[in-house]
C-alpha cells in the first residue's frame, strides 16, 4: 500500500473515533480510579470493648500524673501582684494606706504584711508609690511584669493596624501609607505628614513609667537606700529586634502618634526615637491573644531578690478607666515549666479523671450486661417493619413446599 493510502486510512479511523466519542452519552460519573472511587487503603479499626476500655485507663493514667507535675511546678512559683488602677483616686497623699486588691504567694510561713500605696502630684503628673514586703528571698531569675485586663489586643482591626515596612526602618511616603492598614492613624492630613510609628497598636503604647524597686531602710520606713537592679535588656524577643530597625525618617518628615505626649512637645517630636533600642515598644507591639495579659517590663537573671521591704514608683499615665479595665504590677519567679499557671495542670487532671471514670463505668456495664459483637438485633434501620420471622428451622423464602 502506498504512503498516501496509509495516511488516508489513518484519517478515516480518526474520524470514526471522533464520531463514536460524539455519540457517547455525556456523564458526570467520576473516573474509575482508587482515589475518585474511594478505594484507597485505610485503617478501619473495629472498636470493641477489649480495645476501647484499656484506652480510657491508659489516657487517664498518663494525663493525671502530668497534670500533677504541672500543678506542682506552678505552686513553686513565688509572686506578688498589686492592682494600682485606682491609685490616682484612692491613694492618700500623706502617709500610706493599704491597697484594696492584691495577691501574693511566697514560701515563707510568717505573717504577710499587705502592700500599701500613696500618691504624689508634681506639676500635674501623678506618681504612685507601691510599698510591699518580700518575706523570703526570691531566687533568680526575677521578672517584673505589668498586667492589663479587658484590653482586647486581639481585635481584628487592631492587630492589623501597623506598617511593617515603616517598622523595618523604611521612610514610607505619605501617599503610600495613606489609606493603608494604619488608617485612621496613618497620616495627619492637616500637616500633610506621616505618623511614625503609625497605627492603633503604636498609638496605644503602654506609657506608665515603672521604676526599679527601691530597698527600704527597715529602721526608717520610707527612706530608701539602694536599688534592686532590674534591666530592660533582653525583655523582647530576638525576632522582634530583627524586625524593628532604626528609621530613615527625619524629625521634620513625621509626627508622633497622638497619644505619645511623653515623646513630643507641642505635637512634634523632641527627637525622633530609635525604636530598635526600645524593647518596651517591641514587647507592646507583639499583641496578646487574650483580653487579660501580662507583658515583661524588667528582669534580673543573675541575682535573687533579698527578703525585705521595697517601694516602686510608677508614673500613672495609662488610663484604664475608659474601657473598664485594670492594671497591676507583678513580680514573679519561674520554674523550668514557666510561670504560675495552674490551668494546664487542672485541665490534665480533669481529663485524666474523666477518662478513668468513664472507663470504670463502661467496664461495669460490659461485665453486667455485655453486648454480642455484631448483633443485628440492635439495628434500627428497619424498626418500623413487624418481625415476621418464624423459628421453624427452615428457610421460608422458597415457599412452604420447599424441602
């Protein structure tokens, strides 16, 4: 056969194939593959009492001791928390008065003296002094936190209100940052300048000034002698230090956020801050996941806090009454498992106890009234139909005359 004949025959065959494909009815049936037809290999365990009941006891035996260890580790943490939210209104200006809300956990068994406070008003700035006792030495490391309640840093719009390029040090232009995630605190349209740093998170920066603890003279209460040294170095994460860099803006290009009165004078920067060195700002910018949270303010990793009486001066600037919140100062130690948090230990113990209890109940039920595995009498799909089966020892499906 010639080459032209072969080519013509192939063309005819291709045309017939296309015609046959056109005549096939269209269908939405999935392809006949193991994945599309759900024939992939899978583990399909049969849950029997012999396999399920031991599992309950195993989970209970494992979880309960873990919860006990977590609870024990949490109980080893020593701390004192003092709520100073109402210092500006309730604290006296002469002498000291007891703080109404506080909590303390120490190893010492001797009577604990409740903390007290007083306030001073110098040039309109309120300073709150907290006087408290440490009954026994706190081992290093010792941490100082500030704690806020009812402050929703996890709000969707609040969390997104920042500009990463600006925090990295780039001098982001007015037109670029306007209308971005920092709105409505991105730019000042009147001055035609950019806010640095922009956004809601930076504008709400916690601005109470917390000083180092002062060791009080035991013979003359109120006369401090030395500081218990606590540093701000190392309170932020290394990743935050890599993210926030010194800005390329100049002070005449930007304005401070509206709430940054401490850094501004007549609405402009005294000098543009180096946020790469401000670890307090880095800690604040890492938003909390819950409305009540603690953020690290100072630490001492080398020397324990000796027993004695201490005073802390706090510049009371952050207003928590606007949103019905509270603010506290917290001095705490830690263990290898972290700070004081009994929730995880209680949760593990509760889960372990429930598993053991359910395992015991199911075991008793299985021993008293066991169920036959695969017993079809427990099926309910045909429960509306009357049971017409006759125990005659023969199969009636073939009629009464069947042999």
